[in-house]
């Protein structure tokens, strides 16, 4: 039986270390060598047995037998036997979560071999220490791990052993990667990639018959997959993982192949490749079933379930977990049962029972206490599942329960000094508090998380915490502060070249501009975020931002109040219609019902706006069916209102009033006063009186009755913050107070006399922008982000403008307040002091 249960198993713990199989093979042969003394033969037999147990996952047996072998080799005064037994014992102790004991054993051995002057054994002792200290150790030990690995690299290079130099480079890369996993810093990943590429060059020189040496290349490819994935280059990451899995299969290394396939499955799910992810996870599960390893079966099972659920194969997922549960129960495999409960909780959650899902995880925690997990490992497993319970409750809108579980998990992580896990759990607390309308408390928690990430110098975590802070400020209506914070988060992500985070920050900025009625800036931010998510291969987020862009362009088009039926369609209308159709296409491509529903909604609105209301009926009906299927009551009510509007456009007033009554009933159940009022306006025929007034010339005619005002389509901002809530009945632009543009960081000074002409300023701005973009020409009205001025270049662009036009305040929001060279030049000219 394996020692314990694993969640989010780090395959690098197996794949990025020097295998002990060579030691096992060598000592199995020595155990049969009759020319050796009997006690040496026995010691070799014990060590071969220990290594075999380690390879099969029988960790407790392995570390116990390895210690016996070590004592016997010491009694025989066999230096090489002691070195081999020490390595196997250290590997087994590390897997048994006895890292402190493993490190003490390794440091004692290192002291002995240095005293003896044995460079080969010294290099191997350093390798073992580096591997043990890399995973599940505190920061200072990870620093030691890197130092030990670097020493091992130097020694193996001096000794001319290219294979072992390659494995020492793997240890160095692993240490760098783990340093960044705990505190994201791009430089560590880049160093890891450099070491891994150097290792591959060394491993390619190993002879064909050297399986361990040839496996080094596959292990290095796994390391590249891990590092590039952390840097959000998922396409490259998948390519490396797929190549590594193929190499492990070719070499007949089934355990390694299974681990790589499970890792590949997770990457494929990240890219939205659910079919491929399912296939990889199922192959991994089959391998682990044959190997009889419950821990790895549990990891692969959970990934299989995720793949099935994302592909909407809920019944198949349910059958899979039920089947595995029966097998584990029959075998009385506690580890397998607990792991299956964890996977089943995912299914129960999708089936709509968050309390039932949380109960599954509670049972898994109870069962884990009957395993042979170490105390710290057990506590961390408990805290991790409690944090997951909090997420389940949050998704199920049980906010009090979510907050309670998150606080308990956070307390456990704090007691264990697991700072990253604690800060991550704080995020769940923040979202719960925001949903409970307690933004002041949410801001206090985000400040706590920010301090943790700053102390760790974790830029990615810090940026995400600032995003949460932005959500809190937005909830409180402090939009100007929220905008500055979103820009700060964006700059942090851009400095680390973290595309997903930058896209999330731009999403917030888009939503904030929408809230203020600045549709142009909202659309610009949404479009840039869409491009970023596409580049990062995050296709669901790309589809989401396409919808956000379409909504912003719809709001912008609504401001064209002079358009009449029969007129040529204004360019703003065409852009909104095209964006809506693109959003729907992308939403269908990622097979996300909720996104499809929202996209159908904006498609319908743009068609009505363009006087093609008969083409709006089908998307509204399809969206309505999705809303009803997914219990999206607010969207259902809003769609009934939109359906009523179509009936009005068709002259079917009686049908419009009947549909509006259905909407009113839903709004009343939801407690939406605004929605009830909008439905009442249709039911009471307010629009008929308006029509009579227009026909008699009492009031100015509006191009289309009851068009929604887009600024009110959104909630309080943030990722997922927009919602297609109740649509207002009045036409035209939003109220003037919502139309105010974002103020600059500094108040503009009075325009001075003299100085360069506007044309001269425009030429200078164009020249600077083109030098950074690498273009030969640039139209004044082209948004600079669309022209290719990325996040890092925009910072340099602003610095160059500041130097060129001294005395002109350049706000941090320059690129969003003034997206084109023409607008920037006007800002500079208006504020030029000379």
C-alpha cells in the first residue's frame, strides 16, 4: 500500500530525479556473486529489495529495508555500498515525508566522503541532498538545494561524467522551478529552462543501451513542459510533454509514462482540448491500475473526471467514480477510497449539490487519518480539502459556509507556515465577503494577502491580490481608485510577461470604463484582453472578452441617436454587429453554454438596433432555452423582456404584454425592483403612449423604442463581474454622470502660448510609436495597442514622451485615456508648458 493521498501530485518529484534503478540492478547481481563475503551479499540483497520496493511505491518497506542495508554496509566497511544505500534510503525517506531525517543522513554522508576525498561519491551526495531539499521544504532549504545542485554540476563536469552532469543540471532546474512555484519570479524559470536545454545536449550523447541516460532527455523535456507551462506558454508546454511521454513509452518506463500522461492531460484541459485531455488521463489511469499504485490512480482519476465534466459527460463521470469506488472498497484500499471520494465530489458539485460535494471531502479527510501519512502531510491534506470545500460552497452561492471553511483552511495553513496556500485561500474569503456585500472586510483581507506576496517577492500572487482589491473597490463604487489598482496589477503582470494576469487586469479596466459609460475605452481594453488570451491559448477567456467587446461596441453604437430605418448602417453599428457575431462563434467553439447565452443576447440586441428585429427571434429563443436549462433566472427574465421588445417591433402588442408578465413574475421572485418596473412599462403600455406622442409630434421621435442602455447591463466589475441583468427600457445614451471620461492623474494646465504646433507634436508622437512598434507608417487614428504597442513597449513609450515633452504630465492611464497618436498629441499640446 502507498503511504498517503496526493492532490495535485508534482510529477517532477519522480521525473526530475536521478533514478535508483541502476543501483538496484547492480546490487541484485552482487547478491548472486558467490565470490563476495556472505555479509556483503546479504547487504546487496537487502539494498536490491529496498530499491525494488521504492520503484513499486511501497515506500514504508523501502525506507526500512534500505536502513538495514546501510547498517550492514557500514559494518562491512564498504564505502560504495554505503554510498548506494544512503541514496536509496534518502529517496525513500523523502517519499515517506521524512525529509528532515533524509537531509540529516545526506549531510552526514557528505561530510564523510569529503573527508575521504572521494569526488564521485561527494557529487552523488550533493545530488541526493539537492533532490530531497527541492520539494516540500522551506525557502532556505530550496536555496540550499540549488547550491548543492550547482556544486554537483561542477564536480561532475570536472570528473567528465556527462550523464551525471546532466542529472545534476536536472536537479538545479528542479530547484529553480520550485523556488518560482512558491514565489513566482520569471528569472528562476528562465534559468531552469537554460539548465534543462544544456542537460538535453548531454543526454543525447548517452549510448542507446543506457536506458537511464536516455531517460534523462525525456525527464528534461518534462522539466521544459513544466517551466514553459508556468510561464503560460501552453502550446510549447504541451509539445514538450507529448514528446516526453512518447520517449518514456519507447523506453518501457511505464510509471514515468503514466505520470507524464497525467501531466499532459492537465495541460490539454488548460487549452480546452477536453477530448485529448480525457484520452491522456484515461491512458495514465490504465497504467497506474496495472502498477497497483493507489496514490497515482487517485491523481489520474481526478483528472479523468475533470476532463469528462468539462466535456459535459456527467453521467460517464458518475459511472467512472462509482466503478472505481466499488473496486477500492472490495480491496479495502483506504487511500483509493479517499481519492475516489475527492473525485466524486467534483461530480456531485456539477450535479448541483455543493453541500453533498463538501460532505464527500469531509469523509475523505476522516479516511485519510487511517492512512500512514505523516502528521504535517495529513494536516496539509486536510487544509487543502477544506479550501476546496470553501470553493464548492462559493460556487453554490452558500457564502456563509464558504467563508467559514476558507477561514478554517487559512488557519491551518498559517499554523504550518504555508504562506502561499494561505494567501490563495484568502482569495476565496475575499470573493465570499464581496458576494455577501461586505467589501470593507474584503479589502482588509486583500491587504493581508498582498503583504504575504510582497514578503515572498511573488509578483504573480501580488498581481492577483491587487485584482481582488480592485473588485472590492469597485463594489464600493470607488471607481477611480479601482482603475488605478487595475493599472498597477496590469503593470506587474506585464513586467513578468504573464499574459493571463494582464488579460484579467484589462478585463477589470474594460468593466470599469463600461461602468462610467466610456464605451470606446471599454472596447479597447476588451479587444486587447481578447488578443492576449488568444496568444496565451486561453480560449474560453478569449471568448468572454469577445463578448465584453461586443457589449461595449453595442453601447457605443447606441449613442448614434440620429440613425433612422432605411439609412445606411453607421460604421459603429457594423462594428457592434460583427463583434457580436464573432463573440457567438468563439463561445460556441469553446462549448460554454453561459457564454453562448450571453453572446446570443448581444447578437439579438445588435440585430434589433440595426432594424433587423425578425433576425433576433432565433438567438433570443436559443439563449432563453440555455438560461432555463442552467437555472439562470435573472438572465431568463431579461431575455423575456428582450423577447417582448421583439414582439413590439413586430406590432404584436398583446404578445409583448403576456411575455412581459412572465418576466415580471421572475423579477418579483428575484427581488429585482428595476426588472419589475421595466416589465410594468410594457404591461401598462407606456410605450404605446410614447408612440402616440411621437406620431402627433408632441415629442422628438426616437429611432427605436425601449433599446437597452448598455452601461446598466453590467454588475460591479471584475472578471465575470459583467452580467446581462435587467435591461432598462429607455433608449439613447446613458445619463451624463455615467458618461464622464476617466480623469488624468494630474489636472491639466491652461494651454500656453507658443511651443510646437499640433502637427509637429503629432509627427513626434508618431515617430516614437513607430520606432517601438517597428512599423514604417502609422495612422493618427489607429489605436496604438492595435498597431502592436504591447505592455512593455507602452511603458517605454510613455518614458520617451516624458523626456521629449518636459513639463507635460503623462498619467499612468495614458494609453487608455488617449488610445491613438492623435489623442495623445492633443493632450500634449493642450498641456505643453515649454
